[in-house]
């Protein structure tokens, strides 16, 4: 079975082509500025051409969103292209994971679902380095233990740049040393080691609270910058959230 899975985030809309449980191809478009159904229709079709997606070979389209304003617009564009109604999944979609908390973004729920399916029989933490930086934790039975929501790394950096007269845009890379002697290195240290400390602190505090040593998965935007800098993250997978949405929608 071939499925297209779509994750509508606050910064990016990620698409994945799944051949049964495997995601072979994935691509991303910007969330902003918000587009109309017609604009998305054209943009999605062009990307299908680029990635040689044949519309009549797609059996199902699954959508998860944390941007309610866009959910219907994307669904309408998909309906126009595929002549099929897409499956929209959210925290009310049944799975082996009990969402437990009364509010939960679809991407956080999908992160829990993917972890439950892919890494069974241990407690897990999923870190999502997106517009927001989130950490979520579940146990070996699929019970949600809790979630942390913090400002995303690029979100914080942009706010720092906008709020200051003399701080420039920087590339988010590890500086040569923790102590910098020029503005760019100083900022890189703050962004890289500051958030690395936050992430490592989350992991340690969660492990203390749940009295276990959780398996840690990192996904989302800038996870590739932080994964190599710590041995507290066991695995990096930029497709993790899409996989969760796929598990939620594949049998609907
Ligand atoms: N390949 C990349 N390299 C560097 N930064 C990236 C990359 N992809 C995304 N980002 C940054 O990560 C953030 C978005 O991450 P993403 O997980 O797509 O967010 P969301 O799910 O909130 O839309 C943005 O700040 C963006 O600038
Ligand atoms: C926390 C989030 C903003 C993260 O969104 P993202 O960074 O992936 O765009 C999103 O999951 C959301 O809007 N959640 C609703 C509130 C909650 O999860 O409790
Ligand atoms: K995300």
C-alpha cells in the first residue's frame, strides 16, 4: 500500500511517501505565509512531479496538524489532487498510546505513537526540536507519563536577534570553544551549549522522576545539530513524527 503522510507544523509542512511501513521519500514546504487551497494544489502537484509520485498509485493520504487554520485548506487541496478524502488524525485517534493529558498537539501524540511502535518494552523520551522544543515521555505499556514544552531553538534565536540592535543572524553550529571572543562565536556558544544543557537537563530530570533510564529519540528541525553533541540521545530520526502519523492513520 502506498500512502502520503503530511505533518503540518508551525514552521514546516513535511510530506512523506510510505510504501507500507517504510518512508522512502520525504520533502518539506514552508508553513508561512499561509496559502490558499489553489496555491497548495499547484505547489503539491509540482513536488509530486519532482519526486515522481504518481497520483493514481497512492491509496491513502494521512494528515496531522498543529495549525488548525491550515488543516482544512491542505485537506481540500489533497481532495482536489487525489479525488479522495484524506484521513485526518489527532489526539482522539485510537492507538496503543493513552494520550492521558487533556490537551496534546497532534505532533506530540504522533511522536509517542511512533516510539511505542518502534521501540517497545522500555520507557522512552522523544525530543522534538521544532518551532517549540518538546520532550515527551511514555512507559513500556503506552501510558503517557508527561510532556515538556519550551521555546524552540531557532524561535529563541530569532527573538534574540529581533530584540537587539547589534546581534546578527548566525549559523547554528558548534563554536571552537565554549568561551567566545567575537559576537558570532559567543552567540553560537549560547545557542548550542545553552540548549544542549537544557536538553540534557530535561533527560536527567525525567529519568529521576520516572526512576528509570529512558531510551531517547530526537527529531524535528535542528535535532541534527544536537544529536552528535551528547551521548544522552540514543537515536536521531527526522521522520519520527511522520511515522507516528502513519501508524495512526494506516488502518482507518
Ligand atoms: N535542515 C535544516 N537545517 C537547519 N535548520 C532547519 C532544518 N530544517 C528545519 N530547520 C529549522 O528547524 C525549525 C523547524 O523545525 P520543524 O521540526 O520543521 O518545525 P515544525 O514542526 O514546528 O514546523 C525551524 O526553525 C527551521 O529553521
Ligand atoms: C507544542 C506545539 C506548539 C509544537 O508544535 P511544533 O513546534 O511542532 O510546530 C504543538 O504541539 C501544539 O500546538 N500543541 C498544543 C498544546 C499541547 O500540546 O499541549
Ligand atoms: K515538529
